[in-house]
C-alpha cells in the first residue's frame, strides 16, 4: 500500500484572472501535490457569496515519476463572481473522516484575485419584457448630526465637557459634508447626492458657539460651506445635499402624539431654512430611525412624502421570514405583523456582521400603509436603510466597508435569483451618525469618499444617487402598499418592535423610563389643553418649547443616571409652575375641550403564547397578555376602555386604573397607569384605547395589532 501523505508540497493555480464577458470566471485548473497518497482530498473555495466544496470525482489524481501524488480540479467557466477568492486545499490522513481527529487533517491556502471585466457587465432577461436590461444596484448615503440640550430648563447651560464634545466635532459640523459632495461633482456622478439630518437643538447650539466664541471660536461661520453646497443640484435638479425632514429636538416619534410630530417637523423646517438657505426635504429621516405605521397620518399632515426606516423591519414583516433566533437580537416577529407575502431570495451576507438574512428584492422604496380605527387608509413612501451594510459603512466608509465585495454579493444574488425589476430596481441607504467614530472621521468624507467615487467610475453595476433622483426615475406604485413592523436602528438595543431601549426596567417595581413617559404624558395633555383653550397667548411659546425639548429621545438613553432620568421631570415641573394659574382658569371656566392624552400602549409578554427573553435566551411566553398604557387629563378621567376587534367581533374591556405612576423624581404632574388583560387565544387582534375625561371629551388611540396564540 502506498505511503500516506505527511505534507502538501505545492499548489499550482493562477495568481489572478480576469472575468470573461459573462462577468464571471473563465475556466481554470487548481493542482496540488502531496508527498504521498491522500485518502480523502478536497478543495474549498471561499468566495464572496459562500463556500464551494470540490471533492470526490471532481478531483482527478495521478502518481508522478518521483513518487509524489498530484490532485487537480477544473473550475468551469461562469462559476465564480469577481473578488478575492481563498483557495483551501486539504487532505485527511484517514479515508473515513468520521474516525479522524484534528491532527489527521493537513491543509494549505492560496489567494486568487478574480478581476471584473471592463468590457461588459452582466445582463439578465427581465421578467417585464423581451429586452435585455442591464442590471444596476442603486444606493444612497445618509449622515445624521445631533446634539441634545444637556439641561432641559437652561438653554444656555455649558461647561468644559460640552466644549470638548462640540469642539471635537468641528469637521463634521462645518466642512466634511461639502468635501464629500464636491468629490461627487468632480467625479461626474450625475445623480449622486447625500441626505443629512440635523436636529434643531444642534443647530441652535452651533449658532451660540459662533456668537459667543465657544470652543475656541472654531465655529465662527460654521455653516458657510454648508450653505454653499446646499445650492448644488443633480442632473435632475434636486439638491446634492438634501437636508432631511426631522424632529427639531430629536423625539422618538412613534411614542409621541401626532400633533407634536407635526410641530417638531414645522419648527425644524424653519431652522433649516435659516441655517442653510435651503428648504428642508419632504423625505424624513426619523430620529433613531424609529418608525411605526401609526405615525403616517401625522407625517401626511406635515407634508412628508417619504420616510426612511431600518430594513430589517420590512424583512420581518414577511410570511415565512427565516428568523435567526437570539443571534438576531430581537424576539420572533409577532404574527400579526407578518402580513406581507413571502419571498424566496433570502441572502446571508458574508465578510460583515449580519445577524440575519436579507432579501435584496425588498430593498427598494415602496408605499406602506396604516389603517386607523375608522377604517381610513393612510399611505407614505418608505425607503429602506440597510441595517447591516449601513452599520459596516459607519466604521469608516469605503475601505472599512468593502463596497465591491458586499454590494457585489447583493448584486450577484439579484442576478442569480432573477429578481431584478427594471421599473423598481434595488435602492437602499447606508445610514450612520455623521459625527461619531468612523462614520464621522475625516477619512470617511475625504480619502475614502474619493476611493468610492473612483470605484463607481469604473463599475457601472452600481450607482450612487440621491433619494429624490431615484424616486423621480423609479416611482413606487401607490396601489401596492406593504406593512412594516415597528422598530428602530440596530444601535438601540437592536431596535426591537417594542422600542425597549426606551422602556428599560419596565418589569421592575420602578422604572425611570416609565416614570419619564408618565410625566411626559401628563405634560403633553396640560400643554395641549392650554393651547386649545388659549391658542394666541404669547406664553404658550415657552410652554411648547419645554414640552418639545422634553420629548428628546436621548433622555431615555442612559437609564439609571440621575442627570438624564431627571430631565423630563424638570421640564414638566417648570412648565407647570409657569402655567398653573392658566390651568386653574381653564378648569374654573369649563373651557377644556381637549380629550385625554393616551400614551402608545405596549403588551407584556410581547408575543403571548410564543417566545420571550428568559434565563439563557428564548423561553416559552405565557399565553396571557396584558396591555399597558398611561392616560392623563387635566379634568380627570371618567373611563378608559380597551376596544378589541377579532374574529368574534368587537369587545370592550374596562382598563384597570392603577393610580398615578409612583414617581421618584419629584414630579408635579404625572399620568395614571392603566392595564387590561387580553383574552387568551384570540388570534390576530386589532385594538385601540378610548378615554373620556371629566368634561365628556373623548380621545382614541391608534389602531394597534397583536397576535394572541
């Protein structure tokens, strides 16, 4: 019997190859030599879209005159996409690999660079016609800029720490965005643009830095270059720098009343116009990328055409979604949210962190809709910000994110699955903070952007485009409206549909987060009641400013730190002290015509009868579910009712009043905490909350959904 090999002597393959006209590899051969017979030889190709195993009859063996053994495999043409491929050759010293240990396997590696052809790009026969249409993947970039007020009741609060926070971000807040976008222009990218969201609280504080010489005077004229680049247009006449619609103080919009969403947007429009000499876009980047379909009526009323959302929440809203388990960082989707048809092009991205699979065919703008309690349908265009690719781009842009590789995986999968729609081609945003870590570094906007432009100039498979240029060319069909589950971005505790980043310690006897929501709910009702009773009073501006400031999402971010847990209370208490006499006047005159304020409800467990978080991971969730909310009215509450719509018709349940939430921050006003037990086994349920105050004014919450197993 021949001697068993002890080492691999040589690997013979090309160091590099150029793709042929198909856009894939030409035929080539891999040969390796061992010093003896290999009982179990194999080759593994590590490519951008997974591993390919070559073994058995696909490997030809021969004995050389010098006694060595040679093994070769022919890689057929059209098998591999461009990129760097790692060739792993290995052998097991035992024919039965089930009996082998780690020491029985010997392996060696080589690299093969497979270059994209410059002569032609892959085309496919599209499903909509007989013409061969070139496939193109479109993407955009969004940069977010924000600083909160670090004291809700003192707009001028400043110290050395704030000086350092702002001063270290001089580049992002002045010239980095113009530097990047001028490279788009110089690179002759006709549709390229960048959207960016700036909170009003940041802009006001930058104006103060300039006026008062804070941060060593470095913000003098901070917005000059931004005002100049704001005048540059794409070939279709849209702004190269699109200042996104936003909420002035960075509120978590899914959890505030619609009238406050509108006011936050309107205030923000004014400061964008003043700061940059440009109108705010009708495309919104919501703070925290947080979206819930119940926002749509308010967004419509505020003149918003499109909303940016985190892509995973569209994927999870599909039937037969391939839930990735705890690795996804979220509970399984609630079945009531999974109303969209299933898709069959799921892709696991490689070479970046991706906790779950994505669907390239769903990475495109489309209409989404919300049905209110009266059965009215409200729609808006939803634009996906790709969770995993955007997260990688945030590490530093081109180079940190291997654009040709990672976007190439998406492109190749679209080709392989024949899922390209020329009327609605793929488009998604790469979204990240524009002033933090890698996404806010000089290298992102300068060198790495230049490298991205050079790549795009030589690779027509991809195009950087502004959102509005894309929507002009490829408008979504309003008759095809989807559903998206609630949620936010991955950095907010994975952005779960329950927004639990802002509900920390909800299951404990006292939660600083719930305390702030209860106080804010009461504050909102007080401010709204005063505004409705005395709409023209000059003191309303100060009340409204305190209210909108208190809605800043950051005040729920660092739960357990007193300075943050106290912020909402401080604003509410100051406003209450300012308005107490006017409140007494409203109550005495009987002028209150404003219904109760109902906080967005939440259900515990999140998926009754399915799974919840427990010791060591996912555990079975009880079938019993409880709806929780806060409700407040300045005239008191007569009733709070949970109204359910299920297969058995309409059910009314009186909610239990658990009294005012037990504040530990010295709150002057706070809402009452209401709960109601959901009937077990109701299946797919729609519900809303209705509340009546002491004057007979009635309010209704949004129409919600839950599946009760």
